[in-house]
C-alpha cells in the first residue's frame, strides 16, 4: 500500500508531529471527506506500507524526522512544490529562499532522485505572464540544479471552489486566464520551449501532470506524480501500473491511500482546491491536536467537493 501524505493538506510542513505520532502507534484514522461521520483505520506499520509519498511545499521542516523513518525501515520520496506568486495569491507562503534551502537540504539527505520538483500550478495572470514564468522557472531551476532529476509542470485548474473564491476576491487578485485560451498566443510557445530547455540544462527530466494541454511539441511528456516506474527504480518494488480510479480523469498516478484532511492548510493560497477559505484553514490548524488519531475533528471538517 502506498500512503499519500497528502494531496489534501500540508502534512510535512505543518503536521509532522501528528504524523510521526501515528507512525509510532502504527495506524491513523481517516475521515471520509464526503461523510464526516465515517472513519476508517489505516495501518502505518512498516510491513503494511510499501512507501510514503510526501506532498509538500516545505520539506525542510520535516527533515529531523527522516532518521527515525529510516530506522523504522520505511521507504519514501518527496513531491516538493516550488513556485512563487504575489502575496495576493498566496498570502501565507512565506519566504521562498527558506523553501529552496529546505529542498536542497533534504535532497542532500535522501538523494536527488527521491525529491521531485513540482512547478505547479502554472498560473497565467495579468501579473504572472509568460516572461514571469520563464524568469521564475529559470531562477528556481538554477538553485535546484544537481538536487533533483525531475520536474513536473501543470497549469491551474479552476475548480468551482476556486472559481467562487476568485470571484469573491474580485480586483484584489490578478486577473487569471485559462491556459487553454492562450496556448496559441505569441509567447506561450517560447515559454514552454524555454522551460524545457532550462530543465534539460539543469539535468532534469520534465513531465506534465494531469494536464489537458498536449505539451509534447515542447518535448514535455505526460508523467505521474505517484509513479510505478520511479518507485521500481528507487526501491526495486514492482507495483501495479493501473491508474488510481479515485483521482482525476487525466491523472496517471497509481493507487494510494491519502491520510490527510481538507480545510487544514493555513497557507491561504487563493488557487488551492483543498481548502474552502484561508480563515477555515488557519482555524483548523490552530485548533489541531497532534494527539488525535485523525488529523481533523469531525465537526470542523469540510466536504470533498472541489
């Protein structure tokens, strides 16, 4: 069983103490995001876990737990998002330099193939146009050269929850444009070609994630974040290559069990599908009890609608 930690929230950055407490107990409980009254027990014992996949924007905050995971015999790798947007889009993200340093530190601890860079989501807006992404992608790639062997890119999907939040924000955030509307706009091709060229010069394979746009003309292949081929290469495990039926239609990831909870990340990113509002995320983080078996109390959980 692959344990996803977590698509629903930032566990390594904010809930590491809770996670390690559950590892020591050998299990956690997960609340059904569509039915808060329904709890299921998930084993976190080494003999039951093929590996952990850590989704994070702040791996550095989790590094002091890695020796214990190693000692307990767990396999794991990181999917580390590094983008940088105006404060109006991600008010709680903090210092990019700190995140970059954390990425490098973890890479040096586990090896560059066990930490994948995600430049995701790519947001096309009045403040973050083609030249912005070429510059930012180049800056981050330069810092991560030699510290990862793969980068995954994807454009923003405006789910209903995100759309409502953008409408409510109005003029306080930059105007965001669907990438499919600008794919033929002069400059888009240069941006994608430049990203591909930058990744190659930094020694990184570049892939897309659950992306509607066909990026193959820029030599960007369709990839998987939870990737059976990567897992085989890293750990010698032969896992099923079948698609996780619980994920989006275009997602190629193999099956995993997510132990996170929606509405628990305090970062406040306006484009996030996993949190109804910054206020709810901050409140649930503030009220979190790391001694709970489940990440979030039932009465404060949201729902799975995105």
